[in-house]
C-alpha cells in the first residue's frame, strides 16, 4: 500500500490559480500589510501596496489597474468602504474583485461592506488558509469574467465583420450609413457613398479558380481601405461589391476620392502566387443632399444607378449621380 506524500505547507499554488494577477493591498497597519504582501507574493501574485486610502485610489488610476483589490476598512484619508463605492461608481472593465479586510464582524457592518460594492470580506486577524481559499473564489470569478468578455467580443466581431476580407460586413456598413444619414440630417455636414463592383470578376474565378478569386477580393479590400480616411467606413456589400461611406465628403471631393480608389485597384496587377492578375473596378458614387437629407434607400439607389452607368460606359470608371440626377462619368 502506498501512502500519498503530504504536500509541504508552503508549496506555491499552480500558476493557473492566480494567473499572476495584479493585486492591490491597501492596509495602513504595517504589520498586517507586511503579512499580506509576503503571503500574496508567495502565492504568485503581482503585488502593489498602499499605506492609506488616498495612495490606493492613486494606484487604481494606473493602467493596467489591478484586478483584485484587498482593502482595509479603517484607513486614514479614504477608508476601504469609500474606496469600494468609488470603484463601483467608475464601473471599470474588466471587473475588479474587492475583498474588504475588517476588524468589524457585526452582521450590519458586513452587510454595509457588501452593499458598498465589496465581493467578499475577511475579518482580522485572518487565517492564511481561509484567505488563500477566498482569493481562489475571486480568481474563479475573474477568470469567468475574462472568458465572458472574450466571448462577447468574438460574437460582436463576427456579427459585424466579413469573414473573407476582415472588413465590415453588409449589416455593419448599413448601420453606419443609417447613423451617418441621421447625423447629416441634423446639419452635421455632407455624406458621400460609393458602390464599387469588381469588373468581370466571374472571368477571374473562371480563369484562376475560386480560391484565387477569394485572394483577389481580399487584396481589393486592402487597397480600398488603404485609400480612404481613418473615419470612412468600408464594407463588403455582397459577393464582389463593396460599399464605402465617406462622412463629410461633398460634391467637390467625391470624384477625386472615388477615382483614387479606382486607380489603386487598376494601377498595378494583383499578384497571387507569382501570377499577375489585372483587376479593375467600377464605382457608382453619390452625395446625399443636405436639406432635406435623402433617405438611406434613396442614397443606395442613386449609388446603384451610378454604378450601372459606370458599367455601361465601359467599366474601370467612376460615375457620380448628383442630387439633381446628373450623371458625370470619368
Ligand atoms: P461585371 O463586370 O458586370 O460586374 O461582371 P462580373 O463577372 O463581375 O459580375 P457577375 O455578377 O456576373 O459575377 C460575379 C461573380 O462573383 C459571380 C460569383 O460567383 C462571384 N463571387 C461572389 N462572391 C464570391 C466570393 O466570395 N469568392 C469568389 N471567389 N467569388 C465570388
Ligand atoms: Mg486600518
Ligand atoms: Mg456584382
Ligand atoms: Mg462585378
């Protein structure tokens, strides 16, 4: 029969237990502060200490802010309870887990502490194993929280981005257009929209294969993005069509903006695995009238009509459908 070895008392916890978390210890009593600091360091935490509430509040303003806070209740300047309230008021993300350390153990005090925003409390003099176990609870919650944030961000990304090109998807670009229409209607500047369609893309697929066609679409997206301003929005509208929303762009600038994009695609062949593939695109552009602002549907319809004209006029060109329905092709 074998006997399990008794683990030594001071064994550090497995690394995943505390994930090297940043912890703030705010404690005005030098002895308790030293004990906490030495235990937590031994358990693998990255520890910052504060000797009073004001110092603690200052540490909490640093980036990255600690995720786990161990706050003494009674401290000079700002007490632990007030710190809890302030932290919860700011509602930082990611969530900060607060353990209140207190000599008070009356039921009402505990309720007050938890209601101020503490997640847990421990009473002095505290037991080492109990503190370690309670910190494990905090870590579990913070790990869950991290997972939730990552999952939420992933879902938000998937819902708004095009998988193939990584640019905004149809839904996102239409949402953006909707918001920009509303902004423009409140008198905040003009709004231009470009609808871009790759010319004879079917031929590219037929000649080089669908996978190369995908690579061409990625590069077309890159070239468009590289030729707009940071606050313009480029989205994949469908298949080989892209929608570009240019806030603040007026009739005088729209042809130039659209032509810069057209040229960026046409001026050099797209190179996929040592094969030069000449690619061109046609662009239909429109500028929304300011008063009264055109509806989103009217804007899309105008851009689509202008695109149709650009195709009819020979492709690899820009057509602008102005507000009075004048078509200018270049
Ligand atoms: P035009 O100049 O008139 O626009 O001609 P076109 O060949 O570009 O237009 P058409 O609408 O006939 O063909 C578009 C092609 O784009 C057909 C479709 O199979 C292809 N396509 C749509 N989405 C994708 C995609 O994600 N990847 C690839 N490789 N091809 C796609
Ligand atoms: Mg104190
Ligand atoms: Mg098309
Ligand atoms: Mg096409």
